[in-house]
C-alpha cells in the first residue's frame, strides 16, 4: 500500500502544491479504472455463466459487478488519501472505515449471490438436495449467519478490537449450551439430515415402526408432523424420526400403492371363475388403477380352502382401508350370486373305538 501511495504521489506532483486538486485527480483516475474493470469483469462473468439460465446468469453478473466496482473505488480513494500527510490517527481511522465498508459490500454480495444460485439450482429437474424447497431456506439462512459472523469478526479486527476474550467466551458459552440443549441440538441435526437426505416429503404417506401412519404435513428443524386417518395431527421429534424405520408408501416413482386383497374359497371351486370374478370386481372399482393391471395369485392350499390374493394399485395410499372394504363387499356379493363358496374353518376329529365306547356307555359304577 505504501509503495502505491509513493508512486501515486510522484505522478501527482506535476499538478503543483494543490492537495485538493491532486486528490480529485487521483479519485478521477481510480473512478476511471473502476469503470474499466467493471466492464471487463461483466464480459468475463457473462462468458463464465453462459450455460446458466439467462435471468439467473444476468442477476449473478449484476450482483458481482457492484462489489468489484465499489471495492476498486474505495481502495483507490484510500490510496489517494494515504499519499498525503494526514497523520497516523486519521489514516488508521480511514483504513478502518474503508475495511468496514468493503466487508459490508462483500457480505451483501454473498447473500445475494447465494439467493440467485439457490433459485437457479431449484429450477432444475430434479433440483439438487441443497436447493429443494424444504432445504433452500435453511441453506440461505446458514450462509447469512456464517457471513454475518465472519463480517463481525473482520470489522472488529479492522478497528483493533481484541477478539481473543470474545472468542474464548463464545467457546465456553457454546459448550454450556451444548450440554444444556442436547435433545434440541439432536433434533436440529436430525432435521437437517432429513431435509437434505429426504427419506420422505410433504404429502407422502409414511408408516413408522412404532405404528404411527399418516400423511406428512410439515417437516421442520425440530419435528415432523403427520396427519393420521383419524384427522389427528401427530408431532414427532426429528431425533425419533432419524432413528426410526420408516416405510414410505408414496415413495415409488409413480406414487402408486399396491393393495393386497386376500380371500379363501372352498376346495372344489372353479379357480378360473374365482380369478375372473375378482379381477372383474377390481376393474370395475373407480379407484383401482388400470395401469398396472390387477393380477391374481394362488398363494397356497390352506387348511380350510384355496387361498387367493389379488394385487391391484391405487393412486392414494390414504384410501387403502376404504378400497379394501369396498372390494371385499363387492366380492362377497358376487360370490353369493355366482355360487362360489367361501372357505369356512373346519376340523375333523377321529375317535378310536375304546374312546367311543367310553363315551357311549358312560362311566362304570
């Protein structure tokens, strides 16, 4: 910095003993330099972001050109003022003011650039995990906090504030808070993991190993909320969700749910007729998907009858109970009309001759 000041003072000496004129000339020169660098930076940035969407790329270029322009202008003003004898105290204050302004300018750029980048990534299909709607706000807020802390630290250093004690105090305070809020921190970390890993999303129908089943209505940093079929909202801490075994019934690419309809008919029934009647009932139901088509399986020869299972798909897992009920009712009616006998649990008891005589003759006196 001192070498630039001496070089500038030498070149401004031709203006004679006119400090104000020299300062104005130096400021004008650096203003011209800032304009030239701004134009060149704009061209280079547009070339660098030519693969980005036009709106996002132009917004990022505008956000980057402003801090470059003002940084060169402020540095030029500082160099111009340091070329004159202003006193150590005044020069130090000017350095601190310029450093503070530069830090604030680049913090604002960092926040704006983060928003533009996340918005551009969020428009991709599929969007990256960090730019999805549930995580973009979290990432933006995290960047703002980190930039804010770094900016405060830099400003304190610029004004020669001793930050050793502050850093030590912050470390002790953070350690105390970590012990006092272990559960809260555990839920927070688990919430961040859920938002980035996305084992389920808003609207998905999930089943926990503890028995809770419902649609996800909210995913927060502390808890996840489920709306059950009883229209009751259950709030579950993310620490529990992170350790639980979760079945996502809406997790398939088609978001369809396969419904199993078991039924047992008596031995001697016409199996082709049974399967045809069951498939006809499924195809006639308004909530059963035509693609994939319903299909039949003869699972096993049971103790009381032939055990069939029909597989069909429905759009919404929440309607599983209703569709199963309506299909069972339809099958019961059509089997009764067509003479198909449902299996009835039964057992055969074989008695030996001695046991039969003892029962018939009764106890001997």
